[in-house]
C-alpha cells in the first residue's frame, strides 16, 4: 500500500512552497516609506541665495555694461559720464546728483590693467575698485594717499590671479581675487559751466592694459550721459525675474572666474549639496520643488530686509563699519548689493536713508519738514555732504521749473546766528535751505563723502526729520 503512503518530503516541499509564495507576496507589496524631511533644503536655498546674490547681480551688470552698444564700453575702457542726472531720472534708482562718474569693467585674464589718476587740485575726487562680490579691493579713501577733498597724482596696477611680471615704476600693485573688477571714479560737480572743469579732470584719468601702457596715446574713453554701475534698475529687474534654476546656474557660471574668499568653503559645500557646482548648470533637488521655492522666496526677502547691524538713529539708517569689507557677513553684503550697489568703505562714503518723520509717519511731499542741525551736529566729513529727496521708486523730483535736487555744504547753506542749520523739505519752495520733495511719499538720502570716523563709530547721528 505504498501508493497510499504520504511522502513526508512532498509535504515539506508543499510547506516550503506555501511559505515561498507568502514571502514573494509580501515582497511584491511596496513598503510604506516615510516622506523625507526637506526643511534643510529650504534653509540652504535661502542661505545660498543670500550668499550668491552679490555675484549674480554684479555679473549681470558687467554683461549689460560691457560692449560697443549705446551706453556700453568695451572691457578695460573708461566710460566717462558727461552730465548730472536731470529731474525725473529713475535709472539707476536714487541717482547721485553731486558727482559725475567715470566707470569701467576690468578683465584681468590676459594681463594687468593700469589706472592713472591726475592731481585733482583740491576738487573732491573719489576712486574705488570693487570685486565681483562687492568688496572694495582698493580706494583713494582706503589708500590714505589722498589730500581731501582732492587727491594726488597716482598710478595703480590691478593684477589678476597667478600673473607674474614687472610693473611700471611707481605703480602700486593691487592683487585682484578674481578675473573681473569694477572701477568707479567720482568727481564733485555743481553742474552747468562747472562741468567743463570736470571734463578736464576726466581727460587726465587713464586706463590701459599693461602692454599698451607705454604707448603715447592712451585708450580712448567712451563718452556719454550719466555713467553708473550698468543700467542698475534694469539689472535688478533682470535678477528679480530669474527662477531658482536660472539664478543658481548663473551663480555657478560666474564662480570659476570669481571664486569666493578662502573663508567661504562652507558656503561652497552647501551649494554643492544643492547641486550647484562651479562651471556647471544647476541641478537643484527635483523631489523638493516646494522647499526650493519656499527657500528662494525666503532668500529674496532676506536680501531686501535691513540687517540688524545697521546703525540707526532719529529715523535714519546707514551701513557703518562693515561697508565695503564684509567678510562673512553675507546678510549685510547682499543688502548693500541690493540697495547701494557700488558702496565704498567707511573711509569712502556714508549713505543714510530716512523714510519717516520724527513721529513715525511716512514722509510726504504735501507736508513740510525741517531737519535742524545744531552747530556741533553737522555731518562730520573731510569731503562734503548733501541731502537728496527721491520718490519711493527712486526717481528725482520733477515738479515745477525751480527744481533743487540737493542741499548741502557745497550749495551756500545759510546758518542761523548760533551756527546751526535748518534744512526745509517740501514740494513747495520754503526758505533759504530748501530741498524740493516729490509729490506723494518720498525717501531722503544723506550722503557723506570722505566721512570722518564719527560717522561710523556711533558717536554722531543725523537729526530727526520733524514735521512743521
């Protein structure tokens, strides 16, 4: 009866088969995966936007300003501004009405570039050179060789990374941290017939590559209207229009020629974690689009927000000691690049801004305000100072024929008997020291050229803007 006997091995195989099917069935059901946290992506995108914003905006300005088209100049060629901005000007925002500017974008990839400045014979002249991260690598204020308010004749050679060779006798060597630099030379002017004297000084500013420095004829500058850091308003709009991938791709593209400082390797590591590597298109995380978008929006907000280490008093705020040499203060650097691109060091310029009166109300051209300087409260400068009013969008006032764009110590201020000064701000003419304000809400900007240390060490502050 063997045929009726149950085979124990058959039963074992059956049991194994059943267990195998059960195991396969279990494996065929996808395990329930917990969503991975993306908070770190949001935070690192925001931090990286703040870190990289100055380089992206400077690179956009360089590309827009370099060339042979209208308003452009080739690399290593001066663009001489020929006039002060007229009423109503809004590009660049909050244009400077005290100085005429000559600018240039330097490309040091082939050889050094030589900047020669004339003796300004007592006229205020400020020269500054910024790297692509908006740090000042050299200026007449930092150099200490000026004779404020003027400067002496001098020659400066800007040298790219890795270059070796001989420079002209008497030229001061400045080693650049990257391939590109931006040059700005500002000359004080009252406009009108005074512009002829400014142009004479501009003709004494020479910018030449080393190989042509000994030529009899220097490179001819490009002449034009008001010169500035590229078309600043449109550059800001271009950067604001970039989506996260476009922004970080532009940052990655600019990094090889303009590496960050040696103190910034952690910032490059964070960028690498996000898929942003020098010279390559950005490959941001594809499974965390919401976190990337949220971090990008947060970064933009942080760039525009005044950082906590601004100096502030009586309704005015200004960048103090850290200006132009930001180190690892990325928040201050990006804020300056957003609001005061091209800002010099504390030895070059102080720029204080007010948007409210002493009661905390928005400044408005329909009202009348007084800024009262006691005799000991006048702005501490080695050069000069001025106050200008702008619309909320950064345009100069353009109402009426008698437009007074700035009030300052170069404009014949009338003092009170005790030595104090009252500046009146309104849309309608009021008094001797009157500054015309635009209709509607406006912004006041006080500029101190070649400021003294009191302007940035907290021992001086502008007076309040008081409504009358």
